[in-house]
C-alpha cells in the first residue's frame, strides 16, 4: 500500500477490492461515513479534530485484516451519535413503528377491536417514522 496516500484514499482502495457483503460485514461503509463526518465537524469539535490519527490506525488495521478496529469504530460512532446528534438510518422508523403498535394494541383492548387498531397503529407509526427519517436525512443528521 502506498504510504503517500492519506487514509481516506487507502480506505477507498480497500473497498474497491472487496465484495459488497464483506464491506457490510466489516462495517467499512460506516467507517467511510464517519471519516466524512469527522472532516465536516473538525472545525468546531476538538475530538473530531484529534481523531485523524485514530482513523488512520483503523484504516491500517483494516488493511491488515485486524478486527480490533471494531471497538474504535464503535467509540467514534458513539461520539457522532451523542455529541453531534446524528442518528442511524431508519432510527425513527424503528422507534415509531413499535410505539404505533403499542398504542394500537392499547386502543384495541379498549375498543375490543385488536386487529384493526394494531394495523392502524402500525400504519400511523410507520408514517411518522418514515417522515422523521426523511427529515433527518434532509437535515443531514443521518450517519
């Protein structure tokens, strides 16, 4: 691997050589998004500004197929979600789908019409969740 390249270019080279299934399994797509977001936030965030060395070490570990980078990746993701208020893709859908089902079940017990109310809660919850996910994506709040 060429040492003149920065870690972003090295990661792109690694990803180009791997099948899609291996990229998802190794969470390299997440790593690529974290690198992009770290660059965006480094002006205003001291932690992001200092994470370049950590990211370079992660890419080096990926290159040598050392799975220990997953713990570092988890910490970086936690920072992005916690400090920068980003969310995972489908975050709101998962939350509001379950909330809608719970509310529908409660209303179903009260009205003695469980199947209809659970279906209505599922539809309402998924509609709210999808709309909030679209808004988060539009506001660039999705990691």
